[in-house]
């Protein structure tokens, strides 16, 4: 049993990593787990996350709709700043982390939790993004980062743990582990599996939001955008909220095979990583 923790708020997506983490926290720390799932436009993950949390005995489950705040307060200011990492990456994952961390700390205060936990690995950028946010808002909060503590050092071991404890996992491929995915209104990202080999082309059925250019319509479609103080406020003459603007542009772009990105990037911690967006 680890050092005593009374209650922990877990940033919970319902995917492989955080579903295993939920059970691991219960078993390792013997503490109550509160799950927090941010609705930032990932869609179908939400109800599955709620059901999985209930199945694992979670009593306090927060699923908060942060879509409008996400686009208005984070995505649009980033667009105005033309913030692009290494000239290519549009910061789809990273721009959501400060908002998730902020709400997680708010829930910790509300529920009387003495710790927060995240599913970021010890090799990537997300651990830095989450933890800087936590400590900026609550300097004395206890942070649990399972990937830096446990012996489950691979996705195969996570799958074994999930199977042993009856944790259902979506997206499993026969003969291999699922992609590591992150989705919000701005993007969906994929890592892992054959993407670990830079010479391999992504599987076509991996792409969830866009058709391939070969299957896109042959005729062009035009979109007229209206801006106000640097932000889009209408698409084709229809006034839309910030979140609905992004959803509509995703629909148009995806329909025409626009928006795919495959790159090897430099992580903050000094490693290189391939991701598809």
C-alpha cells in the first residue's frame, strides 16, 4: 500500500490507460477515486467512460461540458496567436490540458480530495502540461502519476491487467494493442502500434474524422467565414457559437479529405515521437 491518500480526482477518458489507472489506484492506494471526464468534443467516449467508472465502483462521476469554454478561451486565442509547434503541429492535445487541469483542481476542492491523478506517461509532454497546471492552481496538491510508479511498462501489460480485472477496452486490434488516441473539437491524435515504425504508412481505417483524398468529392465546396475581433462567428452566413463553428469546419474539412498530418516531433522531455493527427 502506498502513502495514505484519502480521495483522488482522476482525469478519466475511459480509454485503456485511464481505465487501468482507475482500478490500479483503488488497489494500490486503497483510496476513493473520483472520475472527471471533460467533454471537449470527443463525443462517443463520454457515456462509455461513465459506464466503466460505475462498473468499477466509482460513486462521484463528473462529466462536464467544456466545449464552448475550450474553443472560446483556449482554441480561438491560440489561433489569433498563430501558435504552431515546429511549423506543423497545431497543438490539438496540448491546448486542452490547461483547461482539464483547471477543472480537475476545482473538483478536488469541491469533493475534498487530497490528490489528483493523470494518465500521461513518463516519456511525453502531457505530464508536464498537467502538473504545471495543478501546481500553479494548488501548490500543495498531491499528484499521482501512475506511469512513473507502476510496473505496467507496456500497452501489452496494460491489456493483460485489463483482461484480468474485467475492464472492457474498445479499439483492440487482433494481434496487437489499440492506438493511443486523444480527441477533442480541434483534433484527434493517434500514436502507437505500427506508427512506432516511421517507414510504415498509417492504416486507412485508423482515420476517424476524414475521408482519404482519393475518396473525397471531385467538386469543390466553398465556405464563407465571417470574423469578429479575430474569431470566426459565422459559416456560410449562419451565426454559430465557437464550439459549433469548429464542429462545422471539422465536418466540411473531413468530408473533403482535409486535415491529415503525419509527423515525427520533438517532445519537451527530449525524445522524438511519431503522431498522426
